[in-house]
C-alpha cells in the first residue's frame, strides 16, 4: 500500500478528513442527503490512511454508529408549519400539536427507555435553542448497535423529518455525535494497539455554520475548501477511547495534534454543558460512570 510521501497530513488530520461528510454544491442540504454520505461507510467502513511510527503505511477502516442526535427547528420554520404555509406541515403536525400544549423547558437527565427514546413528553424549548423536533441517545454497548444508516432508517419511521428537513430549517443548536469503531486494516496480519482507538465526533447540522471553516488548524488552514467544492461538516468536537500510548495519533504536526485533541475534547464538553445534556458515550469515553 503506497501513499504520497509528499503529503504533510498527520494521522489525526487524515481521520478527520476521511470521516467528514461532504455534500455537492448547494445552498442547503436535506438530512436525507447527509445520511447518504454515511451509506458506504456504514456498509464497508471509512478508510483512513495511517502512517505508523516505523514508517509503514496502512489503511484502517472505521464503521460509524449514531451516538446521539438532537434536531431543533428554527422558530421561524415552526411558525410557517403551524400557519399552514409549509407543505411539510402534515409530517410534523403531531409533534407540534403535542408540544404546543407542554409549556415546560426542556430537561434531560440522561435516562431513556429501552429503545433510547425519551417519551415523557415533547418539550417546548426557549427561543435560544428553537423547537425540539426529536432526539436520540444511544446507550447500548458497541456490539449491540447497528450502523448509522440502519439506525437512522429506523428512527425515520417515527420522525420522517430526519429525511426531509433542510439544513436551513434547523436551529444552530442542532447537532449529532458519531461513534467510530475500528474493524480491520489493510494490509492485515498483526494487531497494532494504537489502532484500537475509538473516536466520537461532534457535528453541527444547521446552515448557520456553513461557510465557517472549522478546520482551520489542519495544516495551518493551507487546504481550505475552495468556493463551489461543496458543503462539508467537519467535527467541531472529538473524544477518544483506548488511545493507548497514542503515538500514532499525537506524533504528527510537531506535537500540535496533542493540543488539538485536548481542544476538541474541551469544545465537545462545553457544547454538552451548554445544552445540559448527559451524553452516555461521552461519559463512557471519559471514564465517567453513572449507576
């Protein structure tokens, strides 16, 4: 397996780039378009080129699993649907009518039903977050999970907006977390401890963040996307599990990758605290156990 030796990307750079969904050039995307980016990754894994400390190169494959998602629609979108000015009103009318009768602020204590749904009621959120259309937090162990595309297809049976909602309809508070678990590497033949690392990536879903280069620190921002190349949703936060010695992941970029991992972890933690969310996978990755 041969890679361009002239490439200056570190292994962490390669992971972030290879697991970032990108949509073709449009003013906005539907959530269905976004999930299509994960279709092949869910079936075969996302290939990430890795350079070992010995100088050897290989491709490690990771399968994505939906770890958490919260979809908030903007208040203007809610007003349109409730006034009947939007064709998608019927798709969401049940959610809106139920929630309009519940004048409670959203609260989340980290508990869920067996399916991972919070079913006590649909909450009416404050103006800062928008309207909570749906949320899901995975609590199963990794071996009991289904790949991201299968999970989304199941959730969409209850929440059809998971396929039809547009990024411009979503509040800036909308987000998802994807857990990436390693499955195999090519060439195969031996076990490499550093490659057992699991990742948890956080992505915003609203068009409010389009055009913002969240990837500035990769290669000093030298390879920003050119205008017209499409919409990408790079991870704004990241957590790791089973990092081991971690040399494979932190040795690049003259040591800056270690600082970057700390920064991405801090941002993820701050995001969850702002939303008052207890994210099961994040707590597990951090070694926080709730009885």
